[in-house]
C-alpha cells in the first residue's frame, strides 16, 4: 500500500444519509416528502461495504436515525461487517437552527434507536453539515457520547458551526467537560485550513492532488480523517430542479467518478475507525 507502515492513522468515516436529505437540495425537497422519495442509501452503502471488504477496511459509520429506522437491516449489516456505528443525529437538521431542546430530542431518538438495534454503545457523533456549536456538547454527553467529529476548522463556510478554541493546528482536542473533538482534516495555513477531508472537495480536486494532500498531512505526523456519503458514489440518483446553481454544483460535481475515486483511496492508504484512532491518540484528561 502507498501509505507507510510508520505513519499515523487514517480514519475512514461515512455519513450514512440518502440523496434527498442533503442540505444543498433542501430548497427543493420538503422534509414531509422524504417518505415518498426513492430510497437509494441501502444499495449505495452496500456497495461501499463491498469495496471496503475487498481491501480489509473498517470504518466509522455516522448513521442518520431516520435512515436507521427505515432500513434497520442495513445498520445491522454495517455492524456485523465490523464497522463502528456512530450517530449522525435523527432528522439531519442544522443544530444552530433547531435549538437545545429539539436537539436533545433529536440525539436521544438517534442514540437510543442505534443502541437498541445493535446492542452496542454509541460513542461518537457528527453533526449534519458540521453544524456543531458549543451548547450542543454537554447535551451529547448527557446521552453517552464520548467524542464528536463535527469540527471542520477550514476557511469560512456558509453552514459549518464553530467550537470555541478549535483551530486548524489541533486535529484532536479535549474540550471543557471532557468531550474529545476529532476534526475533519485540513491542510493547515497558519490557524486556518484548506478543506481536505472529503465530500465535495474530494470530488472537485483531481485525485492525484487529493492523494498528495493526504500524504502531506500524514507525513507531518498528524492523523487524517476522511468523510464521504453513500450518495457520492451514485451518479444515477434523481435530479431535482429549483435549486440554487452553486448548491446544485456542490451536490452533483463529479458524481460519475465518485466510486472509482473511493476505491482508489481505499487502495492507497491504510484505514481505521475513530475508535481505533482514539485508542492511541486520545488527548489526556484535563484532571
């Protein structure tokens, strides 16, 4: 494999949600229409599981509660294949828009269902569209969450949230109160970072350039955290009108190349789960 055996861990993470739940399409797809939409998350996730099994890769899957309730057998297959099950919340709503009480209900429903479904604790969380905010951290802890992976310390983005004290130079940190924050990876530029963790950035950058950036992060002795969604390997998903041009571009750019690039990334690096990373790289307790 291309990554050296002496390099720090590279974490593979998948945000398990369907194509119609994406924030970029929100203006054209009403939430109350979700039940009538074509469900494609199962076939796409199963394909990703096949590709990972062929390379012996284990990942952390941040599963949306809505998806878990619709296709519980998929969640069981993910867990049975040795992947870590974590929470992506239930309804894919931006945290800073729904407020503390609705967020508390959202995370309780998600964590409770995933825990009952798999018989395993749910230790990790990732916010929809990385919309994490300071007041959400103690609520996550109330529900047994031990680490969050929502901070994306990159240049300004119109949806990403912020956590106090986090910047691009600190990929893993212990937050006040004990929660561990595992940032999505960036290429650092002082206290800021160029996004290099996956998603649309993975589809926009030429693959050799993206691979170079991952190698550079690892060569600096830093762990690398990648994320992807099942719909990103699905060029056959329905197209919808009435979407802002920039949002449509973010969602659809290079979907036809998504599966091949994902397969190449699985081949070119050694991957582990968030749990594996934190066994060796968890920051010490403040006390």
